[in-house]
């Protein structure tokens, strides 16, 4: 639609286990993104990143997008969509190729990237991203842009992310059923990192954890690039379930208790504070101490953080995360979560909110919208690059490297 092109709008959709979020961002002339539209809808057709009901998921996407379109005064045609789930796999790989003409050309880089991604993966998996970590020219390491360098042997080190073919196709089907085209399917924690991490953290070494409703997504950065990713099936919905069982209250009321009164550390709740807990069916409501609620919530968050620490140790990245841990996502906003995380990780921990975006404050500074905002940032960085008249220059080759990050979908 011409109106969308003239305003340079980008649309991101985060299809979560508990809610679907759509965000519309306008690309400003100076390159910044202004959030001009936001919409959300309850999500009942997803479970831990997988589509379990096509119709319900489609309805949630349609409702969220319509709300965002109405606010932005536009009509979305194509969108960037996040993907996560326990089916996500990742590994580091390397490829080697000869330098044909004495100095590294764009063709040589394409060849070495093809060699790095030529790995055996299960038949039900598809490569989502091939992300360059560094290039090596004749043994010289730490090169980010090898084009033009002299040498005879070029090596590429990359991080490869794969996902279930059927899971991806189901997401495509739901989005396309709403009359939308998928610009790109993007790993959710990669998108969240675009929105929340600072350059110094990426360089020094940092672990970002996006705690959603169904999964907790882990991404480790070092030396300015991604080094490790993982997905854990423990997140905010497990906390809600614990409250529901312990207080014998339906899940919707348990979620309401968690959001309105939940704290992750007992010292954040006064013993005299009381909350009303609705009963099941015709059972009367009861009044319980808020301190009791905190004592139910704390063990589940502790368990999650211990699993994350164990994963970092397993992947040998715990000692290298000198920049600490960044927690983002809706379930990271609860009072006491940051303090509890610091005691478990024994590292500095901060709350990750979207950076360097303007517009709607309830979106631009909201950890629950980090993935959706990150999708816009990913889309901005990977827009088609127009090379200079000479066809050379750092900007042109940076655009080429960005193209490789796009992966296969």
C-alpha cells in the first residue's frame, strides 16, 4: 500500500504463549524508529512457542494487528515475526574457502559462508539464521569485514540457528491467513537483543534472558557478536500455575494475583498486607497474606535462574559473561526478580528495556515489548542497502554482511 511506503513503516509481531503483540514503527529520516502503533490480544493457540491451534492463533494475530493499525492509521501488508520454542537448536560452525584473486572479494565471502553453513541437520529442521562471528584471513583472527584484504585462505566462524520446519510453516500459515506477508521469521531472543543490549555489553560479554509466558530464551554475546543461544521450557506460566495450585484458584485469577500483587522476594511484601483470592466455582473468596504469595513465587524463579546458570556452565560461557545478565520480557518486571537473580547468578543483573526508540512510551520503555521492538530494529538493519556510486565502501559491505544474517527463511 502506497501509504505504508511513504511513511516508511515497519511492523513486528511477537506471538507469545500468553499474548500476541503487534508494534508499528516509523523509520525516521535520521534512521531512528518512532513507535506509532501498538496492539495486543490474548493468545490461546500457542504453547511454549509452538502453534497448537491454528484458528485461535490466527484470531490473536488479526486482533493485535488491527489494534496496532488503528492506532498508527495505516494498513500493514508485510511483517517481521518472531519464533521461539523448545524445537530451536543452535551451534557454532566454521567454513574455509580459497581467496581466488589475491584479495578477498564479495564472491569469496559468499563462498566461505556457504561452506560454514554446509552442516548436517535433522530432516525436520531448517536453518533460520547464519550469523557471522568473525573472519580469519591467513591465520589473522578477529576480522569483521574481510573484503579487500590480501590473502590466500579465508575462514568464517558463524553461529547457526535451526528450527522445526513444521513449527515455522504453522506460523507462516497463521500470519498469511490474516492477509499479511512474512518479511522474515526471526529468532525471538535475537530480536530482543537488538532492542535491549548496549554495545559495551555485547563486546565485554553478556547473557540476555527473555522470560516470557511459555519459554525463557537465552542469548550470550561476546566480542560484539552472538556466541550461544538456548531455550528453556520454564517461564511465567509455571509461576501462574504454582499460584493456582497453592491458592486453589482458577488460572486467570492466579495470573491477576501474580501481575497485581506478586513479588519474587518475601522481604518485598509486608506480613500485614492481605490480598483477596477468588475460589473455584461457587467457593467463597478468601483473604491471604501477600507474604504467602511471595513464598510461592520465589522457588519457581529460583529454579529458573539455577537452570539458566547451569546452561551457561554447560556451554562454558558463565565465566566469560563479565558484563553480567540482562533480564527482559514481561515476567522479568516483577519486583524482587532482579535482586533474586543477582543472588543466584552472583553476577550484575539489570532489567532490559528497549533502547534508542521513541514514540509511545508504554511500548518504547516496556520490557514486555522488547521482542516486538527488536523485530523492528532487525528489519531496519536488514532493509535493502543501496550502494554508493562506486559500489564500494564500508556501508555497502556492511549491508552485504547483514544479508547473510537473514538466513534461509
